[in-house]
C-alpha cells in the first residue's frame, strides 16, 4: 500500500483472471467509487484522482479502478468477440460482487461511460451517482474515426521521452492546457516496458473490434438507456476540444436528465485528464452532494436542487 493502492484479482463469469486497483479504506462510511477507463486504457489513468478521493479528510472513499479484460493486468481473451461493453459490464458486476459492494458512485471515461449505460439496464440499483467523462448517448462518428485511425498506427517508441513526443504530436492541438508532467503521466499509464521496449498496455486485437464499423452510417444512440438513469445524480464533463461528444449532445443531456450538471474542461479534448485543474475538487463535491441528498425513489424523479444542492 506504499503506492496508495493494493492489487485485487478476481475471476470473470467465464473464468478469466481480471484485475482492479483498490484505494482507501473499506469502512470509511462513505460511498465507494468505481472508476472505468476508456477503450484501450487501464486503471492507472485514475491514479492521481483515486489518491485525491481516497485521502480527503472530510470524506475519504474506497476507490476501485478496473482493468477490463485485455487491458492492464487483466488476462487477454482469446475470443475478441468478448471485447464488448456487455461482457465488460458483466465483468464489473462480478468484481463488485467479489468485493461485497452493492452500490457505488461511478466514474466512466469514454467506453467506461458506455458501460455505465449498460449497467443502468442490467443493475440500476448499483449506480448511486454517475460521472461521465467526455461521453454521452451519441458518439460522433468523426471522433470514433479519429480514435480508430490513431490505434491502427499507434506509435512504437523506444523510450518514454519518445512516447511523450509521439503523444503530443498526435493529440497536442486538442490539449493545449496540459503540462509536461501531464503528458508524462499519460504515457506512463498507456505503455508498459517489455524486453522489446515500450508497448501499449492492451491486447493488440482490440483494434480489430473497430475495423468493421461503418462510420459513413449513423451510429445507434443510447438515449433510451440514458433516460433510464434519470433518477441518478449525474455530472457530465466535456473536453472543450472533444471530437467524440458534441456540444449539441451535451445540451440535450441537460434537457433530458433532471439531475445533471455539466463541466467543460477548457484546453482539453477527448478525454479530459480528471486529475487536472479543478476537476478533482468538482468531482469530490459532486459525490459529497449526491451522497448527502440523494434518496432513490420508485415513484418520482428528484429535482436538480435535491440532486445537487452544492453545485
């Protein structure tokens, strides 16, 4: 625990060994928080935010940051058809069951937010509060094409300095707000060291899951699933330069959800670094407010004031 976390391994429903990082004490008296990363990302993305949330004097929280199958320290799946949000949602529920957690706040970046939508259909009772990081019910085809193009030619640097340069070369124009230290943290989370040098810390076959997408056609939306989350306090964060979550979708989210607050992260694209600027404090305040005031109701929807008295 000298690094602020412990490693937790558990079995998926189909027998794969999966991994999560656990930060903080189990009996703090406050809601735990589950962190779900993007498509090819892993639990290390949340390290600084998890330290912040788990060590706050007024409301320390247990944080569970998951590695999906095929990412980080979780086992790779021989069947790439299992790399989908439905299977991954089931894996998260299995991890929570193994930890004895029946409800938590959820923070989902990109794909993690899509998994939250699926969890809302599978087990809405497990969702106490939601933070969506640069994701919503509508995924812009242009943003997804940008991700696919990048992954198909992902840089293969020999050193961390080369990796930082490569990432800034691809994403720098969307993230002028980031410092050198921010880029270095991003690279240390994305890559792992091997005998052959640095490699992205995910199953290369993940890229194949995007190959068949026809981005000339309108992608299916998740408005029905989003509206099913209406009784759950929600904070939506958008990068001001995001190509994946449009301002129009964000505005529709505001009108279709009675308990939503929104933040635009200036100088950031897809997806904002949650440990930067005022985002850790805003996320902590949102979770505190939701925990104080939110009481699930089967008969009525809570008002914005009831959901977010402090924001």
